[in-house]
C-alpha cells in the first residue's frame, strides 16, 4: 500500500508503466480554459467562474526550472511552532508546469549546481526521509531532471502554452 504524504495534491500513475511518476491534481475552468493548481472551487483567477464551472484536471507533472537554491542550514523553528528538521542539504525549486501553473517544491537531490533555468523537469514520487515522515515508506513529490527520469520531452510547454498564468506559485 502506497502512502502519499499529500494525496489531495497529487496521485500516482496507477496501472502505468512508470508508477514512480507523479501527476498533480489541478483544476481547469470550463468557462475560460484557465488551468490552475491546486484544485479549488472558490473561483477562477481569470474570469471568476466557480463551483461546477471548475473541474479537476490531472497535470502531467512535467515542467521547466525557473530557479532553485540549495539549503545547507535549516531552522527547526518556524515562528513559535517547532517543526521536524528536514535533513540538509536539500534543494528548493520554482517550477513552471507545462500546463501553466507554477509550484515551489523540493528537488529529488540536494545539489542544484548541475541545473540551469529552462531545464525540463518531471515530478516523481520519492520516499520521505524517516526524520520527517509520518509513516514508514511515505512518498512525497520531488522534481527531477527529465534526462535522469529516462523519458523523452514532448514539448507540451512554452511553445503551445496559451495559459495567462498570474505571477504566483503554490508551495507544494
Ligand atoms: Zn475562468
């Protein structure tokens, strides 16, 4: 039994050849076509449509690197709330998804030095470090260079993108 850390945000490619790849659970506005992440029914950021005019959309998990940085020292305090220490180093990236939305998420490895902006990335499911996992074998999304995942880019992105994404991102 696969235990996903945030099952409302992503899913496995069950039945597919690559169960290690993650699909993100986004949404699409049925009125104007705007694609967003994560899914919500409160309202389309572009046209204001809401409720039944918003539908879930399973996003490919592919995108391109906008920026990233490696964290070498991580505070265990966020304000007054103690948090579990994330083992360092780890790398945080802003990723522009092929379908339009941007997310901020962890890379699958702790050193971004081999990456450049524009690098094609894929969301994969990786085991959460035991120090921060809620249960053994828990899986969470990490982004990995497409060239390391072993699948061929299909260029769904920038050249076919008609999405006018607002300048914001979601912290995955
Ligand atoms: Zn809309």
